[in-house]
């Protein structure tokens, strides 16, 4: 509770904030991607709305059920592996040929991100000195917004890659998750 801020805390904070950046990126990129995927996937307004909201619906479900599971399995296991699951789901989006496939993947991605929201905040607060918790949680919120904004910048850069640009946007969203996945293995279980 009262230890000074150390390199260990920086690692935990970076791991948690990096996950929030990846979460924001994953959620933001769909806004640009579905606009470009409308013609190839034959999306009408209903499908575009469903695809835009699928990850948010999954996020709700994941956040709702994760508490009990996280308490039973342990925070570290989920914290260490959820970014890999998010990356795999993001890569799988590249290969969809129907709107329903993308819908299922976006919902599943939301569930994984819901788990990450719960476990990363819990782990960060449980492993951080009390004097720095508020600041670290604020930085997590900023990291999410930065990820969301960066997804739009990435989408802007990828938009002119032809009729498959939407696929590249969705697969690029796996990169932040993959980067942070490797970084999270040094974080211990919460006491």
C-alpha cells in the first residue's frame, strides 16, 4: 500500500495501459472498416449497425460475467492471455466472407475485451501503491482514448489500399494486442 513507485509498478502500469490502448484500437477501427466493407459484404443499414455494436454488446457480456471467472481462475492467467485471444480474433476478421462471420468475431472480440477491462483494472489497483492508483487509472483511460484515435489514423492511412482496405484495417488491429501480449508475461498474480 505504501511502497515507493518502482520499475515493477511501471511494468504493471504499462501492461495494463497497453491493453487499454489495444482495446480502444480494436473498438475504434470498425467504424472505418464497415464503411468500406459495405459493398463487398452487401451490408445494409441494419447490418452496419449490428457490426458497429457487436463488440460493445460483447464487451457488456464479458464485463458482466468476468468477475466471477477472474476471481476463480486468477487475474494473471487472464491478464497474460486475453491479448493473444484478441489478436487471433482480429486476424480472423481478415478472412470473413459474410457479414454474419464478422458479427460473430466482433461479438467474441468484445467478450475478450470485457474480460480485459475487468482484470487489468483490478490487477493494476491491487499491485499499485495507494498514492499512485488514481493517476494510473487516469492514464489507463487516456490510453484507451489514444488507441481509439490511433485506429482512425491507421484507417485513414489504409483507406486507399483498394477494395480490400477494410480487411487490412481489421488485421492491423491485431498489432497492438500482439505487442502487449508479450509484455504482460512478467506481471505476477495479485496477492
